[in-house]
C-alpha cells in the first residue's frame, strides 16, 4: 500500500469536501475487508486521460 500511495502525486488538488476524492476512505475499506495483501500483489496500470477532448 505504501508503494501505491507514493504514486498518487496530485492528491492536493482533490476537493476535500467531496468524499469521492478522498483516498483515505478507500484505504479504510481496503483494510476493513482485509484486501491489502491481495491488492499489493496485483499488477495494474491505470491510464487516465481527457476522454479525447480537443482544445
């Protein structure tokens, strides 16, 4: 989980009032469901973009 957390570099831009942007809640659920080890073994690449919008 530490490695995953270190990859989140733009967290400060998230709106703290919007629970959808709060990673701490997500991590709490992961811990409650005892999924830390299975998730740490996953090999995942998350690609995010602009949905093809052109300026």
